[in-house]
């Protein structure tokens, strides 16, 4: 229950953020699942254009799908999408 409350709080803060509509931002990240161990690299669209704020958003969205965020590698604009598409594979803009 605490986890759901945390996720809802983060989502509400992000939605209320003034930078929500300011720019088109994306983050590339690494995530994992346990039992059995699975790792993936992905690209996700975020509303927060700073790595710190994007980490909370990415973590909440991944966690809802059963993944644990390991780290946000970078936050970038639309100009960085194509160079990351092949590496992200099935996790390109999935979450």
C-alpha cells in the first residue's frame, strides 16, 4: 500500500510540475527484474527534463510493470532518439 501511495504521489507531483508541457524530453535507463535475473536498456519519454526528477518518474513507471530502475543514464531531447532506438529494441518508448 505504501508503494502505491508513493507512486501516486510522484505521478501527482510530475503532473503538477510547471515544466510538464515545457519541452519534449526522453531518458535512457537500465532496469532489472529478479527471479530470474533479467536486465534491459530502454528509452522512455519523461515530463521532467532533469536527471534527478526523471529518475523518480522512470522508477515509478517501471515499477508498475514489475521492473526495478538501476539508473537513468541521461536525459535528452528528440534529437537523441534515433541513435538510441536500435540499442533499446523492444524497450524503445515502451513505458
